C-alpha cells in the first residue's frame, strides 16, 4: 500500500519522535511532574518577549494582505536584507539579500540544498555522532550518507579518517556545530584543517565539494568558545540556520539558508535552492514569522537557564559515576551507557520515568543523548532516578 | 554545479512565479495602480478579522512554549479533532483526529502523499488543464504525470479518455475541484463516474488507485453548486486542503490532509504521510497558525468581492468578443487566446500592463489564465486595455 522506500522508514520510525510521543502519553498517565522527558530538543524556555510584542504590533499595524500573503519564493526581500546585515555585523561577512533564502526551519533548508545539488549515488559525509535525519534527507534525493566513525574520547572530527573517506563521489560534508548530540564545538583549527583537506580533494578529483553547515545551535554556547563562521574558511559553504532554538520557536518552522557569492555559479545555485523550495511544496517560509524574526535578529532566549540545567545535571551525573563530556554548546549531553547495549540502559531509565535517546540513533552506539532544554525542576527531580540507575549498574 | 534533475527546472522556471515577480517590478516602475497583475492566486481580500483576533488572544493567553513548540508531526491533536468535527458537520463524514494531518499548505500535503505512495515509474493522472506544479511534485518521487487531454468546450473531464488512460501502472488521479485554472466544478455525476471507472480498474489490475483531491478552492463557489466530498464516493480517496484561499493566508503555509479510515491499511498509510512530513523537512505545520485556523473553521474571506470581480470582467470580456466559460468557483478565468500561440497574446497583454499566464503552463495551450483575486479597481481599470487587445486582434 505504501511506497517501498517508505517501508523502512515506517518500520524504523524515529526513535526520538517515538520517545517524544511516548513522553506525552506517560505525562498523561503519571502526571507531567513525574516524567523526566529528556528526549527531544523542544525548548522549555519561552520565546523572548520581543517576539510576542513584534507579532502583536505587526498584526495591528501592517496590511494583512502583505503579512499573510505570498512573496517571492526566497522570502520577503526586506527580511532577507535584514538577515544579511545582521550576519555581516556579527561575523564580518559581506552578504546581501541575494545570498539569503528564508526556509521552513533548518530541516526545510537542508532539503532544498540537497535537492539542488545531489545526483543519485552522490555521497554526503558526516561525522558521527550526527543528527539521524541527515541520512533520511540525503536519501530523499537518492544520495548516500557516509559516516565518519566517532572519536569517542573527544567527539571531535577524526580528520585522518575524514580525508580517507572523501572520494570522487563526495558531493558534500554536513557539519553541525555546536554539535547535536555531543555538545562539543569544533574549533577554528579543525575547520581550517577540514577546509584544507576539501580544497586538496576538489583539486585532486576536479569536483566541487560543499560544506553544508547546519547551525541551529550557533547562539547556544556556554563557555565563551567561538563558533567559526565557515563561509570565511571555505568557498563552497552553504549555511543552514534555524530560529527554533535561539528564539524558542521550533514549531513555527522558520530558518534561512546562506548561499555565498564566492561559490562559482552562485546565481544558478541560488535559483536552484529557490525552485527546490517551491517544488518540494514548502513554497515559502511562513510569512508573518519571517517579518517577526527580522525584528528579533539580535534577541535570544535566556540561555543562563540551559547553563544552570547543564551544571546541575553534569555535576550530579559525574558524582554518581556516569561518564560524559561537559557540553560547550547546544543543549544536549552525550552520556556513556553503563552497559554496552545502550538500548537496555534507555529501557532501565524509562522505568525511572527518565526518557533518553539511544546513541545508535546518532550512529554512535554505547551512548545515550540527554536533551536538557527542559525545566530546572525536571532536571533536579530526575536526579534520584539517575542515582538509582548508577547504583543498579554498579557505578 | 546543480543536480541534473534541477537543470530543467531552472531552465523552465515557473512562468506563474516569473510573472508574479515581474509584476512586482513593473509595479515599482509604473506604479502599482498602473499594472493589472492577474498572474497569481495571491488573494487581495484581507483575512477575516477573526483570524487576527484569535491570534492576538492566543498570544496573550496561551503558554508560548506550547504555542511555538513542537507537537506530534501530524499536528496538535486538539486542532486535528476540531478539523475532523468541522468536516463531519459540513459533509456528513465521520472523521476523527486520526484521519487528519496538518500540513505546510496543500503543496506540502500533496508532497507528503506522493512521497508516501509513489514508487519510481508509477503513473499519476490528471485532467488538463491542471495546476502545473503537480508534474513537479510527482517527479520529486520519480513518478510520471500523465495528462488527460482537455475538452475545451466544457473543461469537464473526458471520461472516455480517462478510462483508456488508466493502466496497471496507475497509482493515483489528482483532481482539483473547483478547478484551477478553468473555474469549473465537477458535478456529483462526474465524480460517481470517475469512482466507478477506478473501481473497475482496481479490480481488473488488482491494484490500489488513489484519488488525491486537491481542494484549496472548496469554499469559493459563486453559483450555489455543490462540490462533492469525494471520500463519500470512493474509498481510496485522500483529500488535500489549504486555508490559503478561504482565509486569505497563502503565505502562512497551512492546510491539512484527510486520510479516511475506509482505506485498507489506513493506520500504516497515515504513519507514512506523517513520516514523510518529517523526513521531507516540513517536520510539522507551523504551530501558532494551526491553533488559529482551528478557531476559524467556519470563517471565510468575503467572496462577494471575488463574485463582483468575476462579473465585471466576464461581462466586459464577452462584450469585447473574448471567449470564456463563466467560472463557477475558484478565482480564475480561462480565456481563449485570440491567437493560436497564446504566449504571443500574453506578450501583447503585457504591453497593456495586463499580466496573464499562458495556458501551456496548465497543459492547455491556446488559452490564458486570469486570476481575479485582485482589487475591484484593478479589474475595472484593466478593461480599456482588454478592449484595445480585442480591437488589435479584430474580435
């Protein structure tokens, strides 16, 4: 009854999404306060007040025919120009509206890029652990995602393995910095090394290889670490951004793509991503929220809230004997499972009403992901459960 | 630099969209009041006041974490239930939330259906003239759109040709009722005949053939004609709906799919469309506007406005000698080109600052589409130009 390609997807439905939906059911059964749902990146910090104020003002003052109407598929030109100027102020770039396409979240943007550049059989690389949907996005266009095995001591890219993995078929590398699920940040030296390898390989194979930089967590950094803006290091870079995390608007589906002028044939590539936006059925990023985010480009949700969660969980989990790298960015912690089969540990945690996601969902078995964009109370109240789990596994 | 599949799309970029973008430029050059842009279905009637009031109230009263947050990929359960109940009240159906998936407009919904059911090489039928994007949507999943030639005297489906076109490879028929671009409505007798043909063909080939009913214009009817609700006539029907036209919200990208329980394996199919929504990068329909439309299900934009446009244009054009069927629904008029190559006529109209779309964009050369969802002034002020065009072509 359903398409063959969908069979596998239905049978292996997203574990993250299943957890999220199960969490909602458990909350109904046991009471929301008794379920510690760390399964999904659904921010519990409200959007900045300015989001609401801007939306109310636009609704009062602007022509609804414009506010809710069609605009060019790439988005409102004034919105795109404001995004470009904000990036230029913050990162010393030189973008204009012609480099920016507004998208239905980062997921929509990534699909437009991949539709625009992938031929069947093309390979797309990503460093494990990585956001598992990348594999599905690449498969939508009959590309093949190839993962580079993780260095589980640092969760930094294994550059030697990366260099070996680049072939004549390599069309792109997807980078996620700060990283979901590990919470690490790839420093400038690593970005430079990746760029140098790709420059060499492009030359060697006579191909164009893109870096697709997926950056929904760019503003969520706890340590003062710099997150390099990759277009400055490598010409063939396309940036995908989402306001979901920074402005706590994941349900609104709003983000953008940056297609720099340095890319050869940029105008054609920009046309291609814009047409992809149309024919994939997005048509355009939702209109009102485009206008809203354009006024909130320097806002961000209060991340001190996430920092506090990170500290209380990290300190307690280390104390109980769990192994984990202290996250520098995003709002995830990637914890070593105390038992080899991390799915067993995920099940044991569920007995404690603690919802985690197995690392195998990020191509990194033996670990579990904890998403700490929840309330502080959820973090604190989950600790006795973690303590019992530590005891259970003899940590 | 771009994917091979995209080359053709970039070279044949949507004529409708090009016209729309050109119209915006012409408006800047000549003044908006001197350009008669009938190119795109971008309603010029403001959204009903209740849309604004509901949005303001939700922003004041509801938790922003819920309002702007993730929900199940199929949409907020309460919104889906309200949509189901509204359909049941109006059409005597028996849907529940489990039959409704909220989508990123009808375009997003159609892509989810096609992703869920199309295997490479499958054929999808549509009656010409049809919305040209259907061809691109089907091609996204390596299906093939096959058109059934138009009956240009009535623009009603040619049932004999349809029956011949159904083969063992036929996976679906896309119907658009009321029709874009012709403005005709397919009556109950036609729907019954189509259903009977498909039942026979399913039996003959041992296949399942879907009707995908694309219904953004369902509420835009001027004549009291009934638009049959196809799920009541044919079991394997999936309905795609959009609020773009009814509530004048085309930029907001909000619609829904109906997947009736009568379909064998409905639960698996529903899972498949939901997963398609996720992996194609829509993730979910925009969240706040979901909550808004759920409160506005019995609202519609003031269509007396469109009726007035229809009458003034139809009467004048007929008087000037143009040939055209009087539209019963939607907000399009499909006019016979006074010259065989309708692109020449489109160019001549552009000289008069009148923007029309060639019928070849709807697989029906020799005609042009006029979209009359514009202001009454635009309609009236365009008439002298049409009169000069009629004279030019000796009508």
